[in-house]
C-alpha cells in the first residue's frame, strides 16, 4: 500500500480538515481507505487534534496492526495511555506486539500498575519477558531506553557467517553495527555493516572489528548517552551489564527522544511543573507554589540594583530631601526613587511572561495544548500571575518603604511600586501564553513570539504601567 505525507503548514491543515469532514459525516469506509495511507507521524498529528474519544475511534479504523503500532509510538504519552485503557483489549494487544521492545516498555510505563499487568498477561510469553527485563531499569538510564534487539556474533566467526546470519535475522527496529562477543557473551569489539560487506568472505570477524568499542552500562544516565553519541558520531551505543556482557543497544532515535525529553523537562521545571499534562490540568494554586521560588533570583537581582540606586540617591541628595525640602527637590527625589525600582518592575514581568510563553509554545508544539484548552490555560495562568503579583508586589512595596521612608511621600512610593509589580506580573502572565496562542490561531509560527520580541514588549508595557500608576498615586 502506498503512503503519502503532508508537509507542515497549509497542506497539513487541509489534511486535518478533510479528516474532520469525513468524521462528521461518519464516512467510515472512506476513512478506512485514507487513514492507512498517511505516514504515522502525520496521522499522529491529525489524531492529536481530536478529542480523546474521537481520536480513539479514528485510530481503530487503521486496520493493519503494524501501521497502528507506528502511529501509536508518535502520539503523546497521555493519548497512548488513553488508547490502551479505553480501546479494544485484543486489538491493542496486537498493536503492542508489533512495537519494538523499548517503545512497548515505554508505553506500558505510562499505565497504572494494574493496567500494565493486564496487558502483559495477554502478550506472548517471550514478549512479556522482554518487557519485564526492561522494566527493572529506571526510565532515565541506558537500561531503561535500550532495546534488546541487536546483531551480535562470536569474534571467531567469519565474514560469510555474519552475512548469512544477517539474511536470516528478523526485522529489527534499527541495525547499524555488528557486535563481536567472546565465549562468555562479553563485548570485545564492533564492526559496521559497511566493513562487513567490503571484507573478504573468509576473513575472521576479529580481524575487521574495532576493539575500542564505546559502551555504556545499564545504569548510565541518559544525559551522558547523548554526549557520547554526539562525541563519537554513533548511530547506536552498546549497553553492557556489570560483567561487560552485551544486553542491549541504545539507537539514535532513542537518544534523540531522550534529549528532547531532557529539554522538555527543563522547560517544564521553568514553569514549576514536572508533567506536560500539568500545564493545563493543575490548579493555579499549585502552579503558584511551584513557580514561586524561581522568581526569587530575578527579585534578588532587582533588589540589589535598587539598593545601589538608593545608595547613590542618598549620597547625591543628602539631607536636602528631608524636612522642609523645596518643591523641586521633592519632585526630584520622587523621580529618582521611582527610577530605583525600574529594574525590579521590568525583570519580574519579563521573566514571568517569557517563561509562560516558552512553556506554552512547548505545549503547542508537542500537542499537549489543544484548542479546547485555550481558555482554561489562560485562566490558570492569569490566576497564577495574580497570586505571584500579590506576593512579589508586597515584598517590593516593603523594600520601597524601607529604602525611602525618609522622604516626603515615601509611603506613596511604596504603594506605587507594589501595585505596579502586581499589575505587571498579572499582565505578563496573560500576554506570555496569549501571544503564542493567538499566533497559532492565525496559523503563524508561535515560536516567533518568544525571545527578544516578547521581552521588549513586556519591558515597554512594564515601564508604561509603572509610570501610569505613579501619575495616578503621587502628588503632581
């Protein structure tokens, strides 16, 4: 069966709309013909745009278990778990058995222990043992992301023996290298398939192997694996146990997935969460408590900058601003006092807005944020921003009162700073996710919002709001 794919942009949107129309018309026979012809990665994007139950119904129309399995690996973990838990049990068993061992194990990790046990009990015994072996390793180690399917031969075998073995091998996910083992199964060398094909048939494999095979142990952190693959330009990395026995390989696609997951985890930690699903589902109270600490650095930096300005403020004006100061001196003192808190007003708003925008873009790119999540997400971010604004507004107001309580209208400076910080953080928490969502709605690239453009916009708005508040509260 021939396949076709659609490029990102207008064509992918056309594909999605075509599937939507057929689904609304309940044109099951047409969908059964079209869906299997779409590349799995593109079909996953289509399914991700539907509500979960509707996506499951479409997924079940992909009749070939192999095509369905390839599509399942491209879906987000929460959607994978939903398909397994709510789809036809026998059908999902067939799909799981078509997956590579590492992908199958990763998907089963997403399920509850009871659900995972139920599916493992329905699979072939050999497949079940593979899953059990991989589940004993942590998901963030080489053992947790490796596949036990690899091509290995004794070092005493010949090139012709290896070529004959290749022809008899089952279809593995990826096969780039031939690994050479001693009598005890320990890894002693590696050879590329290119070297194997170019060598004379009677040549012993030990003569063409590279004995300095780069390897990792089952407990090697996945972050180190990415560094090794990059440094040595490898397509796969052998994994050995404590006895140096080869137990699996980490393929380049798993390395890429691991790197993407590390980056995603870092971005989610910036937002004060550990799960992509929490971007939408967690309450703004929880989001507030988890995000509260990472604004401390920006606040401390701003307070230090304000303290420096305060020091020179009192050094330059001395005691002239105290007591019976002239009107011009009072106005100068107020302006300089306001200026002292510009670093805080700008930095906290920029940090809140940039992080919210970055995490929102991540959710849009990965498909975690769907059209139905827009309003709940904005409401949650606004609620989080309001609480953060109250907290940090109170802190900066107290700092302003402590620094400038010795000048006329010093208490009004404190109120101005507190209200401005609260308002700017609240506004940034709404603009940060709002702009990427707007760009997505307009079919523009949401990633173009993040970076210096958003920071500049937030800085301008923060300064404008600050002085508007000052004009309203302070005496003219």
